[in-house]
C-alpha cells in the first residue's frame, strides 16, 4: 500500500481514473478507494487530501490544495474542481463573485467549518444538509456503460428531486459518509435497498413542477451564466406577475392571487424533502413568495429563487430573456409604474395644489394607487381634517346651496373636496338645495348659450337652431319650454 503521505505517483507508472461526466469529487474518490486496495477509508482520504476526514465532506470538501498537488492537477486545479465537481457549483449564480472566490480559497485550505454559514445555508429553513441522491435509471445505464454506478452532481442539487434526463424520482441515500464512529466511501451500487428513501409520488401539476424545477436548476448553474441578482429576479418576478394581472393598482404584488396559483401549480411538492418551506406560501404574508417579491434584499437559499422561477417562467432561458428586457438598470418602478399618469399626478398635486383624491379622480386613477405614488414621490399633500361640523358645516352648506361645485366649496373652506362631497351626499336637504341651485345655474348657462347662438344666426329657423351645436335647444324645449317659447314666438308657433 502506498503510504498516506506519499506522492501518488512515486510507485512508478500510475494512472488516475478520469472523472465521469457530471461526477462529484466524492464519487471519484470513492471509486479511487475501491481501486486502490486501501483497507481503511481514512487512508484514502489521507492519501488524496493529506487529511484523514477531508474527503468525506461529500458536498463541500476542504484540502483541495493538497488534492490538486497530490493528483498533479490531472483532474484539474482546485478552483476547477470546486466549480465543476462539488456542490459549490450550485451556489455560484446566487452568491457574489467575491464570496465564491472566498469559498474556493476556504475549500483549497484546511477547514470548511464556517463555509456553509457564510453561504447563508443554515439560516434558511431548507438547511445545509445535502443528502446523497441517485436516479435508478442512471445507475443502471452507468453500470452498463462504465461498470460502476456513480454520484451525479446534478442529482445532488437541493432543488433537484427528479432526474433531468429520465424524469424518474431520485432516491435519497440514508447511509452517512461521515459519522463520529465511521467514515465510508459510499457508491450508489453498494447502498442496500433499505437505505434508500423514496419520497411520496407526485401527480399532475406537482409532478410537472418538480421536473421543471429540476431542469431549471441544472440550466441555472451552467458555467458562464451570469450572477443572479435578487433585485433583478424580483423585478422579473413582478413583471411576470404584472403580465398575469397579479399586481394591485398600487404596484404591489397581489399575494393572494399569486399564492393560489402557486399552490395549484406546485401541489404536493411540500412533501419532497427540503421543499417543505413552500407550505409557508399559504400563509397571509405569502411565505417565501412574499419575501422575495417584497423589497427584501437579503440573499435567500437558491432553492427558493429556483422554485419562484419555475413557478413564473417556463424555462431558465425565458427568465434570461425577461431579465434582458428589464435591463441592468431597471428598477421596480420602471417595471411596474411607468405610467404617464404618475407625472400628471405629481403636476396636479405639486403645481395645481389639488388633493390626492381630487387629482386621482381627474386622472381616473384608483385612490390607492394615487396615494402610493404620492407617498413614493414625496408629493406635498396634507390630510385635511375629515370631521366636518360647526362653522365649517355651515360654510359648506351655504356654498352648496349657492350651487357651487364641491371643488369651489373646498377652495373657499378648509375642507377637502372629498369631505364636501361626503357632506353633500349625507345631508338630504343640502343635496336637494344644491341640486336645485345647480339646475338653475345650468339652465341659466344654457339660456345664455342659446341666445348667443340665436344672435349669431338671426335668420335661422327652428330646425337649423336645433341642429346648431351648443344651442341646447332640445334640453330647453324639455325643461324650459315657456322661456324658449317666449324667445322664439314666431318660430315656436310654426313648430
Ligand atoms: Zn436518470
């Protein structure tokens, strides 16, 4: 046996087996162990990593600096191995480039103790455990093609529970690679049937969702993909929600509509290990859906982002196209609130001194949206007193009895237009007096208009006057018959 501290190649011609496509580093080490003839699992770890335990961290191992040296980089340098053959790959698009660089340094060094904390994994409900998983069909195919079943990296991604290649359910291995009593190099073909855990079958939309989630997860982590900024993802999510009519007038997400659709689409996936956090979406705050779509900038576990993407987009490519359309500098407002009425609202409030409610009414804007914009744009609006009594009530009643518009009354008093309107509509006598006064004002205005039209057309007969725009002839004939008859005695008698 080669001494643990020795160079692997000192024993003469020596060949290291290649990594299989999509194989994890741990899997390669387990195969190496089988071929090496080492009796103890720890000896293989010592040989490869210069550490008796480093190799058994099957997800995010340490000592890769020693590994690259001992293998003379025949499997690639430490960074390439981290990026392509460990679970770090899954986190790369979702964490900053500097954090990933630090993580690679950590894995190259002697301890990964705080790595999962720094990646923010234990803080999430999903946790930091990465159980070993395998697809039974891949196992059979690999066995036939290579003589051995090995661990695929794609199967180990926390949001992948269906084989992207075969659509079969992945099995979870309950044998541990590292316990206080035992270290072991486990390969899928040595796991006995009792040690495989099968999650409940998914049916209908839930099964399709799990499959889409797996495919999107694998596509998301392809090398060369851009880093996924949570702000951009949130913008894309809001834009997609907007297209489906799931945004409220205020520009906020209508969480109730979103979570209902989500619970339909993703039915049953809460029973998949590690995905039980989706149950929270049924809560009032929309659980993870709510926290991603709100302005919460904290980095979430990638599983949550990927579940959201699978819910809103057909594919990773669709999201990328969407993100490009949003543009790198797009913000939440430009996606959801690029409404010219926002500018008009600001003008009416800031320059014309209108209240928010009056400006909203004129722009046919829902009040909730106008209030939202007014607050966001810090428009100078003040809430006027809502309570109307005493002198204020008398002033309002007087103004209304003169037939003034609510706006005119509000300008003459300290009440808001809404308060005047409310007062008018809740006081029957005031309303009746206002209607009568308004009727008289309107009648007088129509009379004036009619006389103007008649003066401009001194020889016109009845039909011509009737057809002249602005003469109000029909209205006057109906409501002010006697006056009209007196103005046009000759013509009227002819009619
Ligand atoms: Zn498979």
